[in-house]
């Protein structure tokens, strides 16, 4: 039995032993009474009776353990031409002072704080400062629309809001203060204070009685010590992308979260204390929480915080420059970032300018890694390229491969095998019956979920139960569809609503995308199901061409249609393929397929608050109409 099989089996058969051993690597103020409390499913609790502080484990523990002078954080901002480095000792000093001024403003253990900030070091410090005094932070992606921010303020009811004068998206400066002021005006709940970090690019006018200057407070503050909290106490609330109307705030606890992330850094990512780990994401998303802020620091690694884009800041070599300059060992980003690089630099010419000899592995998540992107990236880097699958709700990977446990053979298009702690099954969506290997259905996880996953939805225990657990009793409903092959490899083919019904045949749009992406001129693609009076639904494809492709679009479309017909069959023939300049995405890189579907069906649609550029939707609408006229 290999290391993976041994770890996986023990995690399911004896979770108390498996996770108990993992927890010994974290510092506890008080040892837990039980590893897993399964007395009230689906409200499982990990390390009940245990007491700890997440900030102590992520910062002070390393200062006290001899890593005071090691670099903890590298801030790399091509949009401001800035690079800053902070040792663990420097990070401790600033976090303690920020925690100090929060405490002096009346923020106490259990209070909530909303953090509405760009990708600057102070955002990471603010999160750790909240954890330091036992406050519950809720990070809202910087630049979110006022209405969406107001919804989150009303739900989280923060005592204070931490923000900055502006964010920078590419070459565009976005003042935050007007957005924050409008959100507070819209919200029924009024925070006691707003603390504003003034950036050089924009000076925010402060409102008397409401706003305070961050640096002035920090300079005067008395440093705060770490406050031990129950392992089961909430660490943060994170609202899932696309939240409208009734908020869905995922709650993460302190104990299970620290244990799980520490374990993943060692065993999934193969990172050691002192290594450089870069998650090219944003602190507003779950990846930023888990692997910009908490994961690397809990281990004692160096984390990179990047304020820029994969292309355009300044060119498609941006990622290679960061990896080379800072000697990054492991990169974690979204497949869409690599598709953007591939589109602008299909031959990888920019890579040739940099030394990546110290680079060990690339991890991709956020969307399924199509085989074409996998082959392109692995051929270019000549290093392991690992697709792993997880969700905001889980906080870390459900399935993936390992750089620190046992590296399993890769199957392009698959997220490899279930992580220890995740008993993944495939169920028939109609009957709830478990399906055999190779059969497509709904992906679920048999309870209990492992530590580090969400404990509830903020103030909505009933919704937590009905949304995720009532549909299939005894299982966590992931919302994704796919299958497990004869070797136990998981293939995630997209959200359940991306399985379309064409004349009674259930077809995966993810499978079609996999085929379309193999066309040599296609940089990126999406396939959606649109309404059809005869067949119920028919697939419609969108393709983005690689830079420099100037062939007749009709020829390319014809070739794409033939490829799908040949691989899947006549029943899957695309209604049409639309060539577009870009695909609409959330800021975290997910393609907005449901919105595209509404546009294609001629339905009214709401511009999602999470979209990176709303103008793209108008372009999609125009492209569809132009196709219909042909």
C-alpha cells in the first residue's frame, strides 16, 4: 500500500487518529477533549474543548521559534512599481499594533469586522489582527459594488470596517471611499468606525465621526497580545461569489482550519518552512484566505502577495518574472490565468527571459483544467502541473495530487484522487443511488467532512442544512457533476446545471469544452446549453482565438464543429460556435456560464457583482445576435 492509500484509508477509518496526529503540529493553549464531535450532524465539530490562537500559530510561534528574521511576506506590485518585504518579526509588530487599535476602538472577541481592501500588505495584516484578538473578519473583495457591500455589512453587522483609499485594476485606479460611503448609506446596519489606509495614488476625504486614519491609529496604538479562543469559535465569514438577496456567508472555525491548512502545505504542496509559496489570487477569495494568508504562514513559509495581472502588467512574462526574481518554489493560480498567458504568448517566448530552475510545481484550481492547458503549461515549464478541485465551502482541496505525500500518475482532465478526509461518491441525481465507476452523476462527499471545511452559514444554520445536506441524506452536495473512473480518478465536468439534456441525452458541456480546447487556434472556450423548442437544449460554443491567428473564422468554426461531432457524436453537434475577444469572468477567474446562458436564451439578466468587466456581456450579446443573423 502506497503512502497515499495508507493516509486516505486511515483518514476515513480512524479520523480521530489521523487528524489528531496532524493537530500535534499546531500550538494549543489547551488540548482538545475530542478530535471529532459527531453528536449533531451535519454540524460536525473538530477539536472540541481545544483552545488556540490562529495569529499566534501563523506569526508569533515562528518569531519565538527562531524565524524572527526570515521573510514572511513579499509584496510585489507591478501596478505601483513596488516591492516590499516583511520579516516575521516585522509582521508581528505591525499586526499587534493594528490589533491594538481595533481593541482600543472597542472591537472584542466575537465581534465582526469587514475588510474591504485591495491587494496590499495591510489587508493581510488586518486579517491576522482580527484573528489575534478573536474578532471574526469578513473580507469583501475590494471594489465590489456598493449594493453588494451593503448586503454583506447588513448580514455580518461589523463593529468596524477596514478599508483603503483606492485599489488598482491593471492601469485603472478605483477610489474605494465613495463606494464604501454609498454602501454604508444603503445599509441598515451602521459600523461604529471606518479605518482608512491612505494610498499615495488617491487621498480619501474622511468623514468626521465616522472615519479614522489608519496609520495615525497604528502609530499610537499599544500592541495587543494574542487572545486564546475555542477551536470551534469562528475565525472568518466569507460570502460566496455571486451572492444576491439572501447572503451566504461561509463560516470557518479556528482549530480545524489551522490543522487542515498546515497539513495541506506540507503534504499537498510539498512546501517546507522557509520555502517561497505564491498563490496568485486575491485575499477577497477563498484561495487568498487559505493560501496567501493562513496556509503559508501557519507552516512558516514565505508568502507572495501580488498586485497585478498575468498579462498586461506589463506583459505575458509577468508571472515568470515574479517566480524568477523571488525564487518562488510553488505557484498556485487559476487555469484562466494560464489561458490568458497562452493566448498572448502561445510559444512561451517570454519565459525564455527568466531562470525558473528553483521552481518545483504549478497548482491550478478555480475552474477545471482542460487537457490543452495542462499540456501547454507542462510542456512549457517541464515541471509538475497539478489540477486540484475545491470550493469556497471546503476551504481546501477535495481532490488533487501531492508534492509532499505521494505523487500519483497524472490523467489530463482529472483532478486526480480524493484528498484524505473526503469520501467522494457519485450519485444518480434522480434516485440518489450510488453509481458505478465510469458513470456520470452528481458528486457528493459522505459525511463527516474533514476539518477546515465550513461549519455553518453565518446566522443561517437552517439554510446550511437545506442547501448542502438535505438533498442527499448523509452527504455533502457539491453542486458539481462528473464521474470516477476505474482507477479512482475524479473527473469534475462542471456544475450540475452545466449538464445539458439534448433530446433525452444527458451531455456534459465540460466534455465538449475539452474537445474544443484542443483546436490549435483556440486559446480559451466555453460551451453552454441554450433552450431549443425541438430538442429541449442544444450546446452553443464560445471561443477566444490565440494572439496572431488571422484565419477565416468560418473555417475555424467548421473545424471545431467537426471535432465535437467526431469525438462525441452527432447528438452533441453544436448549434453554433461564436468567436469572441474574451469570456465574461468573475474576478476570481470563473467563467459566467449561467449569465451567458440567460443572454443566449433572450432572458433578462442581472450583471453579477463579481464580474471583472461588465462591458464583456454587451460584447457577448452582440456576438450572439450577429451569429443569429447569419
